[in-house]
């Protein structure tokens, strides 16, 4: 999947702290912003200011999941589900 995208950075939590992944990201020209695990022998530099932005995305998805229709995906059509996500996103933004 990494060949089909072109982001500047890859923000992820500690679960994605693997040398194989970070090497592949660096090879593709993507900056890995992944916090290291506690048991990691070689510590990697992490831009924690950018790493904190990941929290905003996670909190947004958690707010989306609070709406039952989004979490269970009752809509059969892709366009209807997208419209529901957009509608709920506006509600979250207004609150």
C-alpha cells in the first residue's frame, strides 16, 4: 500500500514500532513519526510535536463511533454512508 500514497509523514502509535516498517517508510521518503516501545534497544528520534497531532485524529474517530449508525454501518450504499459521516462530522464540529 505504501507505493500508492505520497504523504510527508506517517503518524502511528507504538504498535507500529518495527524496524522493517520504518526502513520502508524512510526508503519511500516518508518521515516515520512513531514513538518507540519501552523495550527498544536503539532509541529513534521522534518529533513529539507532530506526534501529538495523531491524538486529534484518534479523538475525532472516537467521537464518530459514538453515533450508532456510523459505528455499525447500517447504510448499504457507499454514498449514503459517506453522507452520514459528513453529517455527523458537521455535528461534531458545531459542538
